[in-house]
C-alpha cells in the first residue's frame, strides 16, 4: 500500500513538473517591443508622417500589425517585427520632422 502511494505521488509530481515547463514555454511574449513601436508610430502620426513620409510610416504600421498577429504563435519573430516597426516609425518621424520645418 505504501509503495502505491509513493508511486502515485511521483506520478503527480511528474505531471506537475511537465505542466509547469509547458506553461513556461507557452508564456506570452513581452509586449515591451510592441508598446514601444506603437508609441513611436503615434508620435510619427502626430508629426504628419502619413503625409510627409508615407513609405516608412506605412511600413511601420504593417510590421506592427504583423508583430501583433505573430505574437500568439511565434514570440521571437513577433519581437523582431515589432523592433522593425519601431525603426521604421523612427525614420518616418525624423523624415516628417525634417520635411515639416
């Protein structure tokens, strides 16, 4: 009887460990990159980038949308796309500020 309880406890412990590891592996990506990209896109939009730097501005929006779509399935690629979106938005912001002065 005692041996069966030990076996059961080991099985429960194993299931708990496997579940915990699975949860860690499937945890959602940090939204820091997405938030930063979104903030810079808003700044660029307010600076008139949609009119003054439409190529960079549209690229930033498209990459941000792609990052958001990828986030549930591919966190690493989503973070890369968000970083690219931020970079595009910063270029659009700079161009809009240069062309607006």
